C-alpha cells in the first residue's frame, strides 16, 4: 500500500460516537480534479431512522496506480492532496454532481489510516455508520464486459419477475462477468449491505435499485455446476441486499455495542469464511457487527496487533470450548487443527435444498442416533452438507459440528451448526438444552481440520487428493498415522450403529 500522509484534517481526534464525513464538492467538468472537505459529525442524535449522508460500499482496488484528491478542513481555504486508489477515484468522479455537493462516508478517507486505534474504534462503529446512512451506494467499478447490458437485463428480469434465460450466451456471459467482480467476494461488504436501509448499485454510469437487482439476479439460470462457488457467494450477498427495505430502525444492543443481530457468530463464520479480505483479521472482525452473540466479554474485538494465528485460535475456542486443543499452521495460513474428545450424534442421510425461501439455500439435515432422531434446518454454508456427513458433539461444545471423513482425520464442514429445538426419543421429545445435560459420554478422540483456504469449487466437487496428502504430512505431529486411522475407524463404527 502506498504511504498515506497525516493531514491536518486528521489531527483533531474523533469524539465518542462521532465520525468524519466527506463533502464532495460539485463541478460541471467531469474531468476536473476531485475536491472535498472533511468535517466531524455526531451520531448521538436519537430517534432518527437515518442521517443526512450516504455511505459508499466498494473495493479499495490495487494501489499500483494511485490517484489524488484534494482534501481540506471545513471553512479552510487550503487543501492537501490525499492519495487514493484508482477505483475509489473513479467512484468519486461518478458520484460527483455538477451543481450540488454530496455528503458521503468513505472508509479510506473518513478514517485516519495511519491511526490503528482509531481504525479499531471506527470498525466497531461500522454497522451503525451504514445503518444510519440515508442510503448505501454500492460501487462495482467502471463499465466493462457489457456490464451496462447485464444491468439492463437484470432490471428487465426483476421488473417482469421472469427468468434470465441461459439460452442467450452473450447475456449469460455479461451477467456472469458482472457477478464475478471483486466486490461480491469481499468480506466487509456483507456488513455494509446487511446494515443498509436503502441500497443503490452503480457500475460505471449505470445504477439500479438494490431490491430490483436482487429480483433480477435471483432469476438468473446461468449458474451451472462449474459455478457453484459463485452462486453461493452471490446469493449470500443478494439475500442481505434484498432485506434492506424491511429492516427496522437501528438500535444499540444492551451491552452498548452496535450490532445487527443477524445470527450467532459461529453460523456467520460457517456461511462467510470463503469471502476475501486484504487483512486476514477482517475475516473475523467484519462479522462481529452482524453477530447476535454478546461479545462484550469475549477477546475477539478488533485488535490488529494480535497475530492472526492467535486470533484464529481464540475464535475456534470461543465457538467450541476453551479446553480443546487448537493448533494453527504458522504464518498467515487459514487452517486450524483441533483435537478433542467427542461423540457421534448421527449420520446425514437426507439433504433437502430450498433455494426459494429468503433467496438463500436452506438445508434440512436428518440424523439418527440410538435414542431417536432430529432434523436440523441450516442456513447455507460456504461448504455444503452432503449425504454421509457425520454430526458430532465435541466435549464442552453447546452446538453440533458437521464433519466429513478423510483417511486419518475429519474435515469440518460446519463448526457450529444451529441445533434442533428438540430431539425425538422413544419416550417422546427432549429439548436440546436438556439433551446436553443427559449424561452424554464423550469417548472418542477426534482429529479435525478446519480449512478456510480450499476453493469452494474444489471442496464441493472433488475429494482434493493433493490437499489430503498435504494434511497427512502436516498432521504427523498429532499421534502416529496408525493411531489416527484407528480413531477414525472407531468413530465410523459408531456412525454405522445408527
């Protein structure tokens, strides 16, 4: 990243519950240099559904061709050049009005990027910032690869509530190219659109309402088996966009933390860990604002000084149990190896997908055990559950984990699946909390690999033989191979009893 100077406009620290806003000054000349003002703004005013500013959701883009914008403090006559990425400069050029100023919140400019503590504090505000904006503008980038035609057909399909046929190859390729843009793969955009009350999507000079965009994209028939990963990524985003118009007024949690309370952190991680981030820490921090968990006393709040491997260990122990053994593969690898006592609850023998409800894939999983049976209704995860997967409970965990057999270990498919409300047993039904207290015996030794790195397409469609060989080498420190295979055999023996 290019060096960012510390401008005078950043020297005054932000007060609690305050942000900086960017005033984008008008110009009739579309090629004129970008001129802006920065000013402080308080979000403390209560009772308002939104505040009079927009928030930009975009991908920073590469820093190899930096552009500059002129920034000055409010009521100041002198400005200072601030380097920005080429993609942000293009967005500002498109957003600028010829005669009227525009008030926008943009992370790269409104947060002092040289102040780590300010960044950490503002990150905890992100859900609130986007939730209180009068609208969120999604910038996909400049027009390319017939993106204008793609948006046209998406708009038409959304208005007619008809399908975008895959028979016209040119339309199909244009829509696929648009949906493959980096914005859909980034982790931070999830919280940004999950918080928004009104969304507009821009690509070059063309814009479309967010809800209309989702209607059109969800009618697209061009997701074949080769693009299952793309379909999963796009649906996870369009689900959040389409809910914008139905969201209630934003409110702080009882702990004083700004959160959207979408679902527990474990389910968010299972759904979204395949999304990308420049800083690996953000694959955790970007989900905190959507979590319904009370994280006020959990050591997961944004802190970029904590090494990545330590953060991944903290997350794993929080989702499972503090007493489990967790080892991460050094450096910036996104892999955790877990050793724990546990038991098999059952075996998946039926998976039913519902791609209609809430524009996301809902998965019903049925599993049996010696005491009875239960059905899990799961949100679509980054790794799809399959027939034959096992449902286990690790000692100390409050939620089941879904795993897949390999030669001498198990892959984690879902680390913290939503448990059933109740389990059917011979004598009737037992609620899940009571089931956890019913004297479960944790007699088996589990060796689990939680891998965020393997591409979605490979994980869904292939056994990943090369990956298995890599694991076998790395796992040599975890018992000898014969013992690992024996433990797997015992666990599989338990599963065959059901």
